[in-house]
C-alpha cells in the first residue's frame, strides 16, 4: 500500500518512515527498505528508513510510569471509568456536581491508553470534583459496592491530595527505569 501511494504521488526518494514499535511494522519497513534500495529510491541506503514515532515512545514511557503509581490514581481512574460507563450515572453525577461543585463546567474524561496526556487530563478534571464524588458515594449505594468489589475504595481525602500534589511521582524510580531502558536499548542494538 505504501509503495502504491508513493508511486501515485510520484515520490521518488524516501529518507525516513516513522511508525510505532509494532513488530509487524519492522517487517513492513524491512520490505520497503529492500524494495527502495533495489530501485534506487532510498536515500543514504536506508540507514534512517525506520524512525520510531516519538509520540508513541512517550506514550509507552507514560503508561509504564502509570503502572508504577500508588493506589490513588488507580482509585480515581476506576471511579471516573465507572461513572462514565452509563448515561444515567453521568446524569446523576452532573446533578450532584451542580450542588457540590457549582461553577465547574468541565466534564469527566476517561484516560485513553494510546494518548499519553489523557491520564493527566482525567486526573486534572476529576480532582476538581472531589466533593461531587463524596456526594455521589452518599447517594448511590452501587458506587461503593462496585468499587469495593473491584478491591479498591472510595477516593479518600488523602487520595485526592496525592493526585493534586503529584506526590504519585514519589513512587516512580526514574533512575532505575532509565537504566532499564538503556539496557533494553543495548540489547536491541546487539540484535541488529
């Protein structure tokens, strides 16, 4: 498909193609690289043909960091997800918000694993609704029942404080993670 598009668009020389880290992309890029080299359409003999997508790499780093945070983020993620799963829950939450948090007009957002900053946006908005979550817990029995069934608890004031102050960063060992990533890079470069 890529070859067809390049031909249709009359692109004659290819310097680089940026894709994510999926192994199928490695195979596809290797195929394209050989094809381009055979037809002299590959700049620098394809040395820089396959460039990893920085947005994808950043997302992987963020997702890895999210896995290492304390329960506060997991609790808030779960609470937002549970409310957002049902139009009636969203409606009730919105009604409670009018009383508990008047003046806040942002809507709860779920985090999306493929968008590196969605977790930040989800937490930023959710923490503004701390009082609404408290009210929701008082009014909706299913909320507490379901969150406890999932092995979690209703977001506490200390959970909200950790989310607000970013103290979740204390649980991430950046130096250890950096060294692990460097080791992976060394191993991958040996394989080439």
